[in-house]
C-alpha cells in the first residue's frame, strides 16, 4: 500500500474555488462534475484561466459547488449566488472581471471542451519557460472537460509538507495545488510520488489510473485566493529544489502527479492507494 485517500476535491468551473467531498466518481473523462464548465472571453475567444492572474484571478474568489439536484451553484465574493447556466451569472462575472464573458458547459449537446487559455510564467532560475503563452485545453488527454493536461490530479501529504519546508511558507495547503485527490503518505518522505510515475495505480476497489506522470507546476501555486495570500516563494522553491526534465520545454518545477482513468468507479476518503497488478483494457 502506498497510502490512503485523505481529501477529495471537485472543481465544477475552471479556475473557481471548488468543493471538498467524501466520494468521487471517476470515468473516462476524469472526475464526474469536475471542470465541466468554463468561462470564455467573448472578445478574445480564450478560455478564462487564473493562470493569467492579472486578468482572471478574481475567478478564484468565486465558489462553485454541486447542489443535491445536480446543478452547479456559483457564489460570488459579495455573496450573490447563481446557477451556472443562468445568463445572469455571465453578466455578474463580467462586472467582477471587467470582461464580457459567457459560461460554457460540456455535455451531450456540446461535447467539445476545446479552446486556448493563457498562462503566465514568472522568471525562475533554471527554468526556460517564461512570459505569457497560450495553450490548448485537454492538451494531453482525451477527457471531455476543461482540464489543462490530464483527467485526474493527485497530491500526497509528503509533498505538501516538503514544499512547506523548502519554501518556508506557512500557507502551503492542498488548496495551493487544486488536486482532485490527496493521498496520506505521512510527512517523512519528500516528493514520494516521484517513484510512482510510470506505474499503474489502484484506488479503492475499482478505480485504476494509468499514464501517471509528474505534474509540472505553474503560477497557480503562488497566487492569492480565499484564505491564502500571494506567496511567490512556493513556486520559486519548487523550481529551485525539484525540477524534472521534460521533452518539450526543458526543466520544469514539479510536484504531484497527473493521470488518466483506465477503470472507472467510485473512490472515497479512507480508500487505499496501491500499485495495480495489471492494466485493465479500456
């Protein structure tokens, strides 16, 4: 056994605050209900991402949560609430961000979650990628959702503790990384999940994850969000202490894992995480 599931998170709308849950359903599109909505800039046509915090950081002050009836309820920082498909939400988000926007949803009628988003990369020692760049959503996954690179995002308590230690920051929490699954691996081993890259992971009884790769980190780890101040030390310390060489852009600061769903099912807090004995056919 590698560890136990200790936190589960779902983010119904890309770049908004999400919801902690006790159970998650996973399928070929990743976490059910996760990042199935996104905000799009009408003028530029780009998907809004808080990876460009100067323009879209205000989205992080909004909270999106799933109601008992299956709707997504968005609460703005002033306390006003809207159902995600209410046209009034787009108007309110326009006032919040100063941009004219629409809110999109991936479903059977609109199966395409494609689009580009902009990300800003601060200057970091030993890292070549810097400046503002545009990337396609679902760049390395077949999942139907507004994720950036992969269907499922994992973190461990060991790595969260390691980042807190090397950065000297007292505001390093799982919320800095916005994972779907946090795995309790204790606090002794640093970046323990590095050894899991390339493996097949079993979560609980049914869920199997493949294409497990180390997760490159970006400015989102350091931006301000409710309860967490801006703290540039977090990304800087990961870049200094834990870089992974990538084929495309050279060394990148990495912490956590990205993965794809090979076998669907439900996971819950307390479920075990282990190396799977075999890869199931999809």
